[in-house]
C-alpha cells in the first residue's frame, strides 16, 4: 500500500499510533545528537544524523532482569508491557539491525525475554530526504511495518505489513511513478556494502596475516565501545545479585574485546590475546555470520567507527584491510 502524507497527516498518524503503542520518535538533544524519546516529549526531529543510541536497545537492553527468586523460593519473571512499542524514524541500517537480532533471538529455541519486548512492536522506517541537511537516506528492504519516505513537502508512506497497512488506510494514495524513481535513485547508492563485501572475501580467502591483527589490536584501549554501540552485537553474560529480598538474575551485554570474554574456569582462554579478540570482532561479522545466516553481521550503521576512540571501528579496519591486501589502492 502506497499513500502520501503532509505534516498534519503525519501528526494524525502519530497521534493514532500513540493511542495503541508506546511510541518513540526521534528528538534532537542539546548537544546536536538525536535519539528516540517518548512522543510529545519535545519536538520531533524528522531529519538529521543517525540516532545516537542503537534502537535494538529497546528489544535487547544493556541490563535486563530475567527472573527474581524471593526468600521463600518463589520465582517471578517480568510481565509483558500493556502496550507494545512503536519505534518511529529508523533508517535502513537500523531496520537491518533489528532484523538481524530478530533472526538471532527468535530462532529456535526462542529467547523469551527478547520475544516479550519485541512482541507486537511496530517499526516505522524513515528514509528518503531525512538525513543530515535533508540528504538522501537509502530506502529500506521492506523490513518494517511502515516506511515513511521523506520527499519535498511530505512523505510517501508504504505499508509493508498488515498492521502497517491498516494504519495507513485513511490516507490518500501516493504516486507509484514517483515511487519507482525513488527506488532507482536509492539502488544507485550502495553505501559501504561493497567495501564490507571485499573485506569479507579477503578474510574468507585467508589473505590477512596474523600480524595485521597484532597491529590493529595494539591500538585498542579495551573500552568495549564498539560492541556496546553495535546494533547487531548480541553477546551477553549472566549476573546474579542477592539481597535480603532474594536473588535477581539479569543478563548484561558483554564484549569480545575484553580479556574475560571467553576465559574458562580452568584459566584457559581461547581468545587470550588482544590480537585474537580484535580478529574475532571483525571476523565474526564478516565471515562467521555469513556462514551461519548467509549475510554480513555488519549493517554498516557506522556507530562503532564513531564510538572507537582509537579509529579501529569496522569501516576503518575494513578499509585498511582492503587497501593492504585487496585490489583497491
Ligand atoms: S558499523 Fe560497526 S556498529 Fe554498525 S553494525 Fe557494523 S560493526 Fe556494528
Ligand atoms: S571501541 Fe576501539 S578502543 Fe574501544 S574496545 Fe572497541 S576497538 Fe578497542
């Protein structure tokens, strides 16, 4: 379904969403960054930089209580929120990040905590002229319920799911020819995917010597920012906290840049050097995920490159790797 919305129609849609969902929309903070915030909590930001905080946080939070055991031994688990979430304003990479985590956590056996957060949630993409200074953001691959494509004076709105189509029923039809032109334009912007594919191939073909990882790892200060910022990272550890009221079990994000990440009780550590852990960070997303899921585990959101204080985020490493061992000069 293709419809067209102007600003009052967008407000109408958002008001409607806010009745049924816990709606989060992009908001510009005082420091110029953007992040999702509750609807009507300040002005909505309809174009600009990538959302600072990865939206997958809503479904896989940094710390999440899984269960509580009280002093009588009774176990309780968190209950599902009354209204599902609706996240508005996700770009193509962020939608791909949610799709990646869905595949990981919802594959059998399903992760019930993730399912509880994700169940019934609505994703609304924001693409087209919605980047910084209204620059063009590539269209999604349809992995959202509604896609709002910013155009001059409004948005083309595509319903990609039954829930999305239902919400768009009241709005006037969009122009299909214009949609074809937008798709063509979007397809001509492949972004960083070519670079990542080349780096992936070099790693798969074992063209990258161990010394490369020693050099890259030498620059890592083990802050773990790359993993914490990444929308497709899904490693976590378990944490039990006991108080006079009982014990609370939570899961907490982990980072494979850290020494203890794979250290075994015996003291043996299969990823015992920074070089091995750095290789793992890149190799996992560019090779292991491809073998397992048929797709790169990096959605090219750029967050790790912005987070890394020493310039060895995914794109920087991929570029270096292709420059040194590939065809590109
Ligand atoms: S660019 Fe970095 S943060 Fe973004 S998906 Fe790829 S590895 Fe993760
Ligand atoms: S963000 Fe950079 S410095 Fe920090 S752990 Fe990751 S690679 Fe190392």
